[in-house]
C-alpha cells in the first residue's frame, strides 16, 4: 500500500472521484467533511498526506492549515490545497498558510495523483 | 440689495457684450470712468441705487448682476474640482481660477461641464459597483463556487469513466448517477447566475444604487406622493411598478419608504400640519409638544409637503446608526456628497451621538455666497436594544434655507472634506483639493 491520505472535502461527488482514483493507486483514503473538526481528524487519523479544500463548512481550509502548522506534530505534514479560486492572491495565501502544493478546481485526476505521490515521497 | 464680489465682473462682461465704452457708461450713470473701472475690477462694492442705474442702462435685471451664477451650477463645479487629482498642477490651476467667474462668464459651458461630470461619475459608480460585486458579492461568489464544484465533480468522474482502466459495472453506474446529479446542479446554478447577472446589466448609469433610484423617482414627483395622503392604503405594488426602479432592491426600498410615509401621513395628516403653517416654517419642537408625535416623524412630514403648501424649499437627510446616508432630499445651496460621507459637523451626526437629545442649529456653508440654513435633527430608535444586541437607530435632519440677516454663532460646516475650504477644521478627515499642496507633480 502506498500510504494514508486524509481527504478534507465536503462535496460528496468530488470526494467519491478522488477517493476512487487514489484507492485504485493503492492509497488508503479517509474522508472528513467538517471544517470545525478537521484538525482533530488529522490528529486521529495520522495521514501521510492531507488533501485539503479551502471552502469548508464551519472553518476555512486556510485556518485549518494554520493550526496544523502551529502544532509541532503536524508542522511538516504534506498538504495539497484545493480551491475554486485560482487567483495569484489565493495561491500566495495558501503558500503563506503553509501549503506544500496548491491546485485549482476543476483539476485533472492525474495531477492530483501525481501531487499526492510527490508529497508522500518527500 | 447686497452685492457680491463678482458684481463688477458681471457688469464689465455685460458692458463688453453690448459694445459700450467704459467712459460712456460711467457718464450715463453719473460717475467717473476711473470709479467705474474700480467697480468693474471688484475693488469697490456698489449700493442699490447705483447698481439699479447701471442695470437699467445695460438692460438687465439688477439681481442678475448681484446674485450671479446658479448655485446648483456652482455646486457642480465644486464637485468637478473635488474629483480632480489633487497632485496635478492642472488641478491647482483650475482651483485657483474661480468657478464663480467661469460660471458667470460662460453659464452654458459651466452647466454642460457639470452635466457631463455627473454623467461620468454615474458611469464610474456603475462600473465600480459591478467590479466590486464580482470581488465581494457573497451571492456571486457562492454561485461561482457551486458551479466550479459541479464542474470539478463532472470532470473527475467522466475522466474515470472514459479512462483506460474502466471501473467495474457497479462503480460505473454509481459514477453515471453522480454525473447526472452534478449536471442538474450545474444547470440550476448556471441559470441562477445568468439571471443574477442580467439584473446587473439592467442597472442604469447615473442611478446605480437603489437609494438613488428612489430619490430620482421622488424628485420627479416633487418629493410628495399624493396617493399616500388618503385614509386607505394605496396599491404600493402599482406605485413601485415604475420603470424608474431597475436596480436590484430598489423596489423593496421604495416599498419600505412608501409604507412608512403612509404611516406618517396617518399619524400626522395634512390638515393637522397645515394648522402650523400660518407663518412660514413652524417650529418642529412646538409641534412635538402640541401633537405628541416623534420629532423625526414631524421632520419627515415637513419635508414631504405638497409643493403648493410648503412655505419654501426644504432638504432632508436620513442616516443609519453607522452614519451612512440612507435618504437624501437635496436643497439648493446645501451640497450633498453623491458618494461617501458628509461633513462630520452636520447636526445630523451630532444627534446620532446623543440619542434622545434633538439638535437645532444654524449652519453656514463656505463660499463667496455663504449660505445659512436652519437645521433640526433628531434620532429615532427603530428597534430597541437587548442585552445581546444594540438598538437600531436612525437620524433625521430637516434643512431649511435662511435668507437675510447675519446669524452670529452659525456653525461653520461643509458638504464633504474633500471639497471643503475650511482647512483648519478639527473634524477634517482627508485633505481638501482646495488646499495648496506642499509638492506638485508635473505631468
């Protein structure tokens, strides 16, 4: 098995598609859809890579990422951020928050797969 | 009749238009040519009789020599100066060239300049509003997010279905159902967005905000809606179904205004108000004591009288608890900012600072023709506060022109800091374009 991915995303059909392609590639995929409890879910699941949406119910992905980076246990956890807003300002904000990669929606499946493989390999 | 500093300029312009020599005019009215020269260059003020003789010889109304350009045009020229880049040398030059002189010499060009400036300002406001909408409109942002989410799901799912490694039949069925679901969602979201954007395209230049559309509509009715004076409520829907209401929300604002004005009319019918109009504008404070109705209601009623009944022109301003102007009935000589906040020294804002304490003040606007106005301001609590929420308040100010004698102690106010010449005002929040800049940047 390739590793463990925690997908933090609230759109069910996007979740199903991403989980399918990652699972097919050998990844164990956990899913969490609530922004308010996402940080706790990371601590509970212990993923190798987090795929994190920006627009979540309860809390934004930027805030969640900031909390992950503030915790020594997750400060270096690889995070791929997904967002519908693809402006340079949004990209810069994601990087400032500590994202390792930033991808705009709609994305190509192979790009998500390639990013997760790359982040997991360090 | 009082003369202004530009009476001489107007005399000279009229004399030159008629081709009359200075010496001939002076002789005809019994003064020396040198004295007339001083008058024409505004170095001597002249009294009523001499002004009358000069006007008679020049075949003009004496008032046209002494009163000068329409104050509405002067206000508009002030707006133009206020909109210019303060750091440009050309702005300093224009600001020093006396708008009054320009308006007096070239009234047609001055009026045209004002009209064009206002049209441009209206178009710019429309563009800014639409651009701001794209960036900050939560409804637009949410609609776009929904559309992109659906597109993302459809793209990812269809890639899986059409890829080299096809999923098993159970997954295929599942993914096909997902595509169907997201397609329907995408169709709904796209149609809603198209309808929403179509509303923005219909916004007319010059009346970009719903509030402005209401004010334009009321202006067309001389600020009085006769249908609201009857004892039975009129058909509000029919009233707001006017082609003048095109911006999103303008009909709702209009309905709210009409509904409240109808209630005001029921509380204070015209026959009751007319009892107080026997000698010009009444004292609103005395009306409160006699009638026991809120002062804000009285101020609104006085500003909404039929034209033939009102003792004169009146202006009305209403502001919410944040100080934002939510209603403007303009008054000649009392410039109101089209966009942004007014002068912090207006009694309107003083009343907001002390709810429950009405304010009565004579204010004086700056300018060659310093205009004075009697103002009355009061705050009304629209919704009382609770332990968790503050009260919702609204301030109202009635503005009445004051003609005639000096008013010592009049409060010196302006229209907006940017175009106000009172440079030492403690309440100033931004530099005035009329100040001399420390450094100028050449073109």
